[in-house]
């Protein structure tokens, strides 16, 4: 499987992550409308079975979504068997090094929350890092955001592409990317927006403006 070069820091990327608040039908409908504007689509649904994940991936493909854009959380078996872009691993997942050794063709994203976790994930073979949450967000009520300073610190200590997540809007996208982050990850800002297509276009414009300036 050819790894998606867009997620390796060749250019800044937009990741869309499922919210856990929508039906399969709603998720598929929105993704089919916006996938041309984004670089990665993460299916992060703890309540979906492997069979349901496979079903959604198959439907997305019939809607024209490229396999290489699709990522699943935790389920290495689903990612490998469906030949999708890769897998996103967190602290409850199988160790990055084990996945890397057993499935070298898979793109591996690692969700990290500290500099030490980022360094360790890089050492174990992760291909990119998802770091946050950067700003206050309703999905992390009561948890202190990491902020831009900590984001910069992570970026300074690893050579992997770092994707920022948490409370990111088109208005603050520029300051996120100014830290050296290689992309942004968005959930409700797009998937729960009144007009998801317009929402993702707004993020895309913010990304483009920053890249032109830099």
C-alpha cells in the first residue's frame, strides 16, 4: 500500500474526525460532500463494530472517497483488511512499535498529549502525530487546553508532522500553522456545522492564506 504523502508533511493538511454523535447515514452523506476538500477522514466511533466500520468504508468508497484518505481509530484489523490509508492509535491502542512491525504498509498516526509521548511515538515508528487539545472545546469540558506554547514545544522536539486538534476554527488556523504544525484536525467545526461544505471551504481558505504568506 502506498502511504498518503499528503499526511507526511509534504503540504499542510486538513483532517476530519467523526464526532461520535451522528448516524452512519449522516456521516457518510457529509463525507461524500466534503471529501474533495480534505486530506484525511478519521472514523473514530467507539460504538461501531468492526462489521459496521467495514460497511461504512465500503459505502464511502462507492461515493467516490479514495481509500487512502480513510483512517480508522484503533482497529488495525479493519485498516489492514480494507486497505485504507491507515490507523490512528491512542493510549489505549496496541503499541505503535507492534503495529509498525506487523503491518509496515499501514500509515500510523499516534495521538499524543505531551512532549515525552511525542518523542516516544516517534521512536516507536509513528508516521505522524495528532496533538491537542489546543483550545478550549466542548468535547473536553473541564480539561485545560495545551495551548500554542506547548504545541511549539512538541514540534521542536520531533521531526514527524504534527497535526493540531481541539477548538480549531478558520479564524485561529493561521496561528496554529504559524507554530510549524503540518495541519489541523476538526470534528464539530465541520461535521456539525449548518453547512459542512461551506465550513470546510472556510478552513481550506484559511490554510491556503497561511501557506501563501509563509
